[in-house]
C-alpha cells in the first residue's frame, strides 16, 4: 500500500496487480486490536475504507458487492426468517438483507466494533437499517459464535469477511463451514465471498471443496463486477444444506418491492452463468 | 502513467482510479507517427502492451475483451460473410472472428502498422490467424476506408479502438457511424467497444445516441469483466441496420465447434442482462 501524489494504491502481491484511487485527504487512521483501518475522502469514489492496506469499501461501488452477497441467497431460499452475517462490519450487507420483509431477525457478528463505528460516521447510508428492530449487532468472534450456535436455527449465513489472512483466516475452512452447516435448518444457505474468479481460482476451488467436505449438498459460484477489489471481478459462493440450489424465485425477484442498483432477476441469472474457463476449472 | 519499484501504473484521470501491474522489465518502447507504444514483461500477466500510457492488452486477460467483441455479434447475425475490424491492431479480435467458418473475408483496418508488428513479436498467439487466407491486414486510416467503402457490402463492422482521444476520436461519432451504416448490408451489425459501464456512463449514452441518430434500427449494450481496463468492467455496444438484435442463435453458440475461454451461450445471455442502474440510465 502506498499513498503518492494523492493516490491511494493497493498493490496486491498475489496477483501482481494493483488498484488505486485518487484521494483528497486521509480522514481517519487507527490501529484497533484486530487491524489497522484508514478512511480516505476520494475525488470520484466518495469515501474509501482501507483495512490492513486493502480496499474494503468505497461509497461509489459497494452496491455491487453488498447486493450480490444478499439477494441471490434470499431469492433462492423459499422464506428466510433468520439470517446471520459473519463479518460485514460496514453494515451494507445487513441493509440489503433487511430489505426483505420475510426476514424476522438479522444478526451481524463482527469481531471489530471499530469497523461499524467508522461506517456509521463515514458511510451512514450503509448503516441506515442498523436501528431496524429486526437487526442485532454483536461485536464478538464469529467463529466462536457459530461454533456455539444452537443447531438448525438459521436460514442463511453470509460470510462477509476480509481476505483469508489475518482475523478472517478461520472463516475459510471445513471446520467453520461444518459449524455453519449444523447451525442451518434443512434447506439453509451459506454464502461466502470467494474472491476473484480470475486471480484467486485456486482459493475458490479450495473454498468449494471445503464446503462439500463439510457436508453441504450443493455449491454454486456467482460472479459480478467489483472495481475496488483486485482484478475488478469478484465472486460469491453459495452452499446449501440438504437440497440443491436451483430454486431461484425468479418471479419474486422480478416483483421485488424494494430498490436495488445492480441486482434484479436478470442479473441473478447472469451471475450464475459460468465462463468456459471457470466451468473447466471447477468441473461444472 | 508511472513506473515505480517495478510496477507499471495507469492513472485514469477521468474516473480517479488506477490499475497497475508488477513488471519484470520494459521490453520495448517506441514513438510511432501516431502514438507511443511500450511492451512490458510482467510477473503475473504475461506481456503488457501500453499505448499512450493506457493499458491495451495483457496476455492473461485479453481473452475476455476479444471474445466479447467478436462472438456476440457473429452469433446474432444469421450468417456473417464479410467482417471488417477497424483498429484491432493486436489481431486478437481478428483471430476470434476467423474461428467462424461462415466468415469468408475478415479485413483489419489498423492505422498504426507498428501495433501489429509488435503484437506479432510479443503476442504471437493473438496473431496466429493472420495468415488465414480469409484475412486481410490493411494499415490505413479506418475512418477514410469506411467513408469510401462500397455500400451494402459488409455484414459486421467491429470498432476495436483505443479510447476516444487521439487517433481514435473520430470513431465515436454519428458521421462515422453513418458511414458504417451505409457500408453494412441490411441486417448488418456494428460493434463498438463502449468503455466502462460504471465510469464512462455519459460516454456510453453518447455512443448509443450517435448510433441511433446515424440511423441504426436497434442498439444493445453488453457488459463483461476486463481487469486491465479502468474499473475492471467493460462494455461493447451492438447496433443493427434495419432489424432488431433479438436474433441470438443460441443453439449455434451452444454447439460451436471452436474453443473459447469466456464466451459461451450462457455468457452471451448474461452479458445482455442489464443492471438496474444501467436500465435506468439508458432508458431500457
């Protein structure tokens, strides 16, 4: 990571590529017990949150990621009443989840309270549903919370984490996925942000294999653009307990009563389409 | 543009964002009568061609762009016999076009011969169809060529150009599109690379309006990932003479007899799906 001549630049060693934004000023910087967090004001992307040198969120393009982490799973499940978000401290995924009237409870389990406090200050639009009576914000270890969760009580678990290094490392393995499986009701869905389909293909395969090894019945990967992450192309992977994932409620999505900026029924199906190289690599 | 500590970095003023690649060495640099061209060897992206400071092609990710510039139009036209590429000097689009057996002639009209000569040396895989007897490589002004082209002789025109500044500026306006319209047979299709759906939305609208003003009957924009271009998300826009664009030969694409790495029938439909904000912005 470097800031030169008013550009924040994230150099991503693993892929040998970098993404940067022109910044006006550094608004805030701190070291929490878990990580370092910086907030910048940019010239064209609104506010920018950086954690441990990696771009997490910009005002301008976060809608892509947050909508795609929430709506595909919620429109695949017949009626998700209890949703848990592991990580997701910026509250953007929580906001999208709470757009669904069928959701009776949405718990966000973020290890670092400072992420949420800074989001409330610098990304207030992402936090506009935090006071929804259905929302509960916990600031504890998501791995421990999931291990202790009562069995068969959840409908959807969304793992909205940073990269699998640092505090998020334990969210990308079979043991954690097995805890998620136990906590989900039959037909429940696990959603994991699964990195770049181009740059992180080996990791994507590892995630999918770990989900299957943990006992999930069906696994599907969706792709979508995300300019502020390495390669600008990102993915989420859905895993389902007991049944398959071909239950997209297309009419429900087409008639949704809330607004989105990227997601719609067409984009849902588009995200499920598999490029040739991914089909081959994932054996689909 | 800057090279620091072995990173090539393209700073894109218009969007306030940058994309970079870790480079091993500069392999070649020259000023042609039209532009400056550099070739780098990168650590993770193969070779990198830079024109006037802008990333044009990397070995690793060019398949996305080249496949999406060629196959959607060729599988929408019932039988494209004569195809012309304006620009496209790296020859990657030409290679994709020539994968189609129905194509009897493919003419590439590139203003700068040096782009093609350097592609032959540093991107030989993109040039592997240059000696196909159906291929013709011309190194002249594409605007002039199109203005003088005999009427109703072409089935597809692909404008595979650099950004609309410098030599490519005249490829993005109504006068040029009108020449393309005249040169196309009824049912013929114009394809224009139309920049980032997120960062260049005003330009995308201008392109679409110019196509309609030139007399094209139908216009559709497709989106696809392209990590080496600003925002990592790109688009092409198709315009058709006389008839609409809803004639995707899905069975033909599903049964295609050549290999691709991104394109397939599913991805064709996925690329046509419109995110909510684009629907709204483009009035679709």
